[in-house]
C-alpha cells in the first residue's frame, strides 16, 4: 500500500530518510493486520496473552517504569508568539521546537519497522470528522490506534480525496526521560513525539490531535473540540436527549458516560456516545451537534468494578489490551478495586511479597477496548451527522460551596461557569486538603492555544448558533460535617440529569439565585431515595459570603490572561458579583 497524495508520500520519504528504518509498512486497518501485530508482539515479549478462558483475546503490556503517564512538563505548544500559546501551555518557538527534537529522530528507527497509520477521527463519512497520519516505530501504538480510531485504507482514501491531514511523527526512541518531548505545531497541523510509548504521549490521534491540534482547528474553522463525554438518555416514553459534560480528573466522568439507571428508574435507558472527547459543530438547524472522534476507550483501570462501573467492568473481559496492571496466579489481570482474585505479580513483572505495600497495578494503568464492546454503546456514534446536544454540563469536586446542580442564566454566564471549573485536592493527592485547582472546561492540559482566546471563542457561539444548549454545573461531592458524602451519586445522578433535561424542555421549576437557577423545592425527584429533606436543602443552598470569596478567586484567575481575557467574560463575572451584593 502507498499513496497518490504527493504531500503525504514526500513526508513519509523525508521521515524515512531521517529515522532510517529497516522497512516501511503502510497500515491497512484490517483484522488480519491487527491479529498479525498481536501475534508478533506476543512472540517478541511486547505483549503477554492473558487467561484465554476468562479473558479471551486480552493481552498485557508492561511499559518502562519511567514511562507510565502523560508528561505535561515536557509537552509544548509551538507558536511564533508566546502569547498565542498562553500561560496555560508550555511554549517554544516553532524553529526551536523542531531543532530540539529533530536530532533525536536522526537514525532512531534503525533496526525497527516504520509504520504509517492513516486514521480518521470520527465516522469516515462524517463532514465533522478530521483525518491524520501517524508515523511510528511502535507496534503497540499501531494496535492501540486500531482500537481507538478508524484507521487504514478507508481513512487513506478520505485523505487522498480531501488532501488534508494532521501529521504526527512518533518514536519510542531510547525511552530516556531526558530525551522525551511532545511538541505541537498548531499552525503546521503537526505533532512530534519522542521518547515515550505511553498512550497519551504516543497515540497521537488522542489528546495530541483530538484536543490540542483540533482545538486550534476548531477555533479557525468555527467549531469546538472539547474534553467532554457525550451521553444519551432515553425516557420510558421514548424521548431522547444528549448531554455533553466536562469534568476534571477524579470527578466521575467515565462513570457518568456509562451510567446505569437505578432500580427506581425502570424504563430509562442510557447510551454512551463517548467517554472522553466531543467535537461540536453548529448544524443547519442552528443547534450544536456532536461526534465522538474516537472509536475506543483508553481508560484508567483501578477502581473499575461491578459497583462503580459495571458496563466498563463487563466490556474489558474480552478483546482488551491492558497496560501496567498486575496479574493473578491463573494469569488474569488484576487491579485495585477488582472485587475478586489475588495478585501474585505486580505491574513491573515482579513477584508480590507480603512486605511490599506498593499498589500491585500502577495507579494509571489502562485498558484499551473498542467502544462497540460497551453494553450501552450508542449506535448513533457512527452517525455522520453526530447527535444534537441539549445540555452542556460542567462539574468539579467541592466539599462545600458548589450546590448539587445549578443552571447558568445565559450563555456568557455558562462560559464563566466552565472557565472557573475547579476541584479541591485531597490529602492523598498533594498533602493538603481543600486546595482549589482551576481547570477551565477540564481543558487545562489540552487546549492548544491561549485560554483567553479560547473563552472568547466559546463566547462567539452566541452569534453562531440559534438554539444553544442549556449550561449547567454539578457537584456530586458535597460532604457533611463528618466528612461523609451527602449525595449518593452513581446511578442516582440520573435524578439530576432528569432535572437538567426538564429545564431544557421548559418543564422543571427553578428558583433564581445570584449564581444561577437552582431546582425549586421538590423539583428533583427523591422518591425511594433515603435522603433527609434537610440534606437536600443543604445540597441546594447558596452561601453568599462563600461565593463572594469564590468570585474573588475567579477574578484573580481569569485576570492572569491579561489582555486576552475577553470583556464578555469579565462582564459575566461582574454580574454575579453584583448579584451577590
């Protein structure tokens, strides 16, 4: 396989001349190709087969102990002007970025195979999808891209028809942390990553393309590339709605995407369109339509159980690549939170001894699995039009302050709500409880340009779209005086989502407060839920003095972006301040 696209053919030749591989393979995306790669990796020790009876077609990959997570401090956005990258990114001038990494690619593929992976982010036939080509020397990356994207011949045909693609060059290099960089060149629509085999640094279609580069593309082309799940809800009467939601890490994003209705909500159905990324465009009807650009899940394994996320637990029992989990004596994968089995070998491949207190699975261990294996997979995931978004939800982890749910008063207020998203750390995280970390729209590590310009782009949709979604904020993590959670969470969160949908449809009652619209007393269904009405009152209360302090903090935060902070965001902030009195 080769290509008729001259720009692509020339680039592949240039990369081959620089990296000097022993051979070049153009990936066709076939099942036979995937099976062959798996077989070869099992023979070379890159993968190990797991128990074929209990975990059929599942494999384990153990990475270098120094290569187990995204390297945000070594991830750069390379623009001509530093201000264009913004204080939310590490910056390097494009010429300096190329000069930094190109020598590391010199001869790095000697003795290796160079794989050329044409891929499509989103359904092949969708006008909302965008294509890319990743060149890599890692068969593990190729296998994961098979699962995570629509890759191969069909993607190449689309590239040859349109002539447009994002260029991604990757090599594991020598895995030296001192020679590890992930460089993004938004104006060139290109990525260069070297020295890591970890998914977030190496699967260039994921965070690198689908968020950092795509967010830049989205701004120039008039759409949104967001770190959001997309979930579909169907009522017993057959009414369907789709919600896009952004949550910082450890705030229940995957659980919400795969939520299972509780016993009290028989007849309700939940469909997962996506668990991580949403690309939203204004449709011909004037409303936002979204696609999930991915075809699989690259999820965190620890904590996944039948109690926390049964759909995820069930779907990874076959056809899954596990990375950095432990194993049991009968060669099953094991991780903290799995309800059965006993680990005998840890994620480093070492025997577990009684005096070893370290986690058996790495805390960031992962599963890669096709989205179609999800029991609540939405068939609309393949619809070229995407799905219409009724509501956009932001969420954070706050012990006090933020109510269970509240609605923005208008679009600009909603943008402020998203821009000021925050979570409080725990003692286990950094040694201090309650330290507020702001993560605008959950995009802090992923926005490919200045946050001030990003907020301005969000504000512009008030002029771009006629039927904008409602904007909401949720907080599942309110605690009482004893430190216990006040809201049951998990499947019961459907009760909150029902109020959100009803608000979008004009059916639910709300009361106006300085921070937004909150559910009126009794508007959230608590039937069959063992929760004291006084607790619900506290969950839906607004403490003006606490919120005045919060808005001072928000003002300081958005002010860090100087002249790039849009006046519309400042005005929305001042309206809340004035309402608080």
